[in-house]
């Protein structure tokens, strides 16, 4: 069941429905967005909120894409290393004599 949660972004309240188990994540996301939008706005209190929101969204999307790319590169490195280790292990197992019991 979804419950309404009030989040405050750039001194404006937004009522958002979310599941109880997602509440903490929503509040954390709103806090992050508020921080980013405040950084972008800086001292210019007259800046258009829609422009600030778009810039914050672009910055966060860019960071997300960079994070995904870094994760994909790490996964590729892990896969390569696991392949190397499997080949070494296969070689060692093939070279070792089989003991009979």
C-alpha cells in the first residue's frame, strides 16, 4: 500500500505516493536532488526552477551513466580474470596424475 510522503526541494513541498519500504530511498533521493539544485542555483535566487531542475537531472544522469560504464568495465575485468584462472586450473588438473583409490 502506498502512503503519501512529503519531500522538500528548493523550499517547495511535494507530496509523493510511495510504498512504505521505499520511503527512506525516496527521502534520500529528494535530499540529494535538493542539494544538487541548491548548488546549481548558488546565490541566484531568481533562477528559473525548471532550468535548475533540468541541469540537476542532467548532472545526475551523467553520473549514473559513468557509474554504469565503470561497473561494466569492472565486470569485464572480473570475467577476463576468472577466465584466466579457469584456464590455469584446467591446465593444472589436466597435468596432474589421477590417483586411484
